[in-house]
């Protein structure tokens, strides 16, 4: 048992070392880097599609789209106007790790990029343990998932800086209580910045776009 | 690297050995055992609540409710009439394993039990790799998740025998195409038995109850 723990520790340290290298590299180029995490089907790809369409002419955006199998998400992002999209197929692994991101970045052109989105594998547990060198994790949940998810999967909500509640157009059609969901999330992490949106109906997205713009301005302003 | 693979192999073999013991024990007692797997929020607990209410007087049901944190699901199952409910908090682990199930079963009274439901952690990746000694895995997906989930998370759909598509009351309110979802699922696993249901509106559940009853009859009939 002690042997197993030792090995896991070593793997994590290797990940942390690579993530620190990624962070240094992206910081130098003043690229805002967001690691999007959620259950499968909460709307990570839909949010990125909307963001590409709305901000594609304003900001230079690069995207890494992680999935266990298929390049479906990367294809959707390209169709939405993404010109710098890199699929990463994990081939069974339940999360992206810093090694996968390092390899992807090595093959991408980062010159002039303002924002790098890393769309993680749909999984509310494992990706929380892997630093990818991001500025912050953005966790999505949708109104069809149950408002107690932050309590049941606390690590992901604790390690995220932003919570996006998607599919608010479906509020009232299930037992989901959005106030309770936010209360549960803040019990785990009082500092969460929360957005309530619907990608399908394009509601609530202006605040998200404004926030993104502020992140870019703030990063560029840094010496 | 080779060292890491060796350790993982050893852990999996240990799980398989424990799962075989569980299977033997439950088979001897002629208990139909189903391992419920899905993304967080697809409706595993809701399905079990409905099933307890409808079949609670007909069959003796035992339930193991796995979660990363909280006993919320176990509490819901008890409120729905579950008299033999055992919560398992994984404390961070992204799946149940055979050791956790062995421990839970040791503390449960299995005398006269017809059906054992094991509600796994909400995660469409990792639980697919862990045999819990079940007769079969039952995978749930909901109509709000995206119809390409079987292609993106193939292992879970390949290793399941039953697919339950929940929240059909929300069909038409998103881009989810149920025919395409089933086609995708059958591309991965042609033998899947499919049920289309809504736990909230209580539609499509009769076929599921009938199927469950047939599983019990079939198991009891075995010498």
C-alpha cells in the first residue's frame, strides 16, 4: 500500500513540474489560460462555440479540446470559427494532464494569442487533481444535473475560480433550485465568481464576455 | 514507467479477485445485482427512488449508494422507502471498487434479497474499469447531455448491458436527437437493451419494471 502511494506521488510531482513550465511559458506571452471542467454534457463546447462566434474578431483565441475518444468537440469548435484548435484524445484516460498539454502547445502557434481555452475531459472528479498550468479552472454545471453537485464533488468546486451555471432556459422543468445550487457552491468555495447562462438561448453571456475581456486587459497590463 | 504499469496491474487483479468472490456469494443467494453508472446528474438516484416506490412491496431490494462526498443519495433512497440502504463515501476516489463493495456487503443483511442495486459515483469514465461482481452494468444518459456521449465515452457503453435514456420529457428543448443517440450507442454495443424514460414525469418506466421482474424470475429459476 505504501508503495502505491509513493508511485502516485512521483507521477503528481512530474505533472506539477510540467504545469509550472506551461504556466511560465504562457505568462511570458501574457495569454489568459482557462481550464474548463464539468460533467459530460454540461455545455463546455457550447460555451466555447458561442464565445468564438461573439469574440472571434476581438480576441485571438487558441483552444485545446480534450476527449477520451473522437475529435467531435474540436470539429465543432472549428466550425464555430476556431482557427487555432488542437484536439487531444486521451485514449481512455479520464482527464488531461500537463504532459498532454505540453505536447499540444508544442504543435500550436501561440504568437499573438490572447486567450487559451483548455476543454478538459467531461468528468467532475479526476481533472480536479491535475494542474495544467492554467490561470484558473472554470467549472460548469447545468440546471438538469441536481443542485447538490457542489457538495457531492467538492474538490472540483474548491479548486475552481469561476462557476458557470448553464441551461437556465430549462429552469422550472426539473427540481433544480438555482439559489440552493449557488449556496451549495459557496459553502465549498466562498470566492467563486458565478455566471448564470443559457448557451442555447444565448442569455446571460454578456457578463461572461465582459469578464473575459477584463481578464485579457488585466493580463496585458501586467509588466 | 514500466514500474507504474506493474503496480496498476496488481491493483486491478486484486479488484478482479474480490469481484469474483462477490459474484459467487450473490449468485449463491440468487440476487440480481445491477451496477448503475452515468455522468453526475443523469438520474441514477431518481430511477432508484421510482423503482423503490413502485416495486418496494413486490421485491426485497438492497442498495449501495456510492458518492465522493455526502450521504445525500442514501438519504433520498431511505426516504423513498429503502429499508436496506448502505452509503459508501469514497472520500475522493472517482469510482467504487470491489473492496468497498465487499466491506459494504459484510455489514448488510442479504437474507431474502431479490435485487441489489449498486449506485456508482457519477463518472462516465473510471467506473467502467472496475468490476464490482455485478450481473450487469446499467448505463444512464439523459437527453440534456448530448447524443454523441456513447462515441466519446465508449468503454462505459461497451461494458454495459442496458442503456436507460432519462429525461425524455425534455426532448425537443435541446439539440439532443434520441434516434441518433441510440444509433451511436448501438455502434459501440449492438446488444444494448434500451429503455426511454422520464423519472420526473413517470413515463416509460413500466417496461423497466417488467424487465427487472423478469431478471428476478429468471435468476430464481436457476438451479
